[in-house]
C-alpha cells in the first residue's frame, strides 16, 4: 500500500528545488548619467511678471538604480553650480556670486530621490529632496517621458527621461529680488540620459 502522506512532502520538496534552479530573479541595474546629454534647466520670474529668465547648468553627474521587475529605483544627481548659464555673462557672474548661489561656499547642489508610480515598467514620478545653498528640502518631480533602448554604438542599454517640478527659492535662502516683487517660484526641468554601467 502506497503512503500518500509521505509523497506529498517529497513532491513539494522537488518542486521547490526545481524553482530554485530556475532563472534568477531580476536585480537592480546601475546606470551612469551621461554628462554630455544631461542638462538641468530652470526658469524664474523677473520683476514680478515683466519677463521670464531661463538658464541651465552645463555640468552635472550622477546615477540611477533601476529594478523594473520590482518597480523600484533611486536617483542621485550632483549639479555644478559654477556652470550656470543664462546666455548672459553678467547674469552668470551675479548668480554665482555671494548674493545668490555663493559658489565659493556652496559649489554644488544635490538631488536624490526614489522612483515611484511605475506604469508598464517605467517610473512616472520621483519623490526626493534637493540640497541647495546649504538647505535641504523635499522636491518631487513628474517624469513626462521615460525610455530605454540599446545604445546605437556602445551596445549597452541606454535610458533617457524628461522630468519637471517647481520650488520656492526663498526656502533655500535665495530670496534676492523678493523686495522688488519677484515671484520666488522656480520651474525646474531635467533632461537626462544614462548608460548601463559596464559589467
């Protein structure tokens, strides 16, 4: 007479063993940002609605950690504030001087956050914080587009995104112009491309 009570645990052990020998679970992948294709840009008010000043930072670096299967990931970006570029030399000098960014004391800004709200394997939001001018405050970004593809020359996976958000610059101690009626709200937009790290 067969002992069905013994067969059930044995069968369960075999199934678990086969599962363990199957494909390994996906792991987080690191992507290094391409500084030649990553440019944080911004726009801010001039004289209470008279015009809008726009600029960008020419030098930044960072990385993204992405796990599509788990729908998780992180972002870390460091921006060189000395590279601010309004397309106007006098404005650049003023922005990097002691009245504004004060790059002698605060040469870099750092943004770090968590990728969230995934749709079809792609994140649509970053919940993060910005360290600027010695102050750290929450700053979330909406991801308008996100795409990954093989790099046409290097073969490794390349991911790109466009994200945007806004913040009150006076909360970071950057309140120059407030007494003249300047709107302290700054719109931030980031175009980024990041290449999968070499094995």
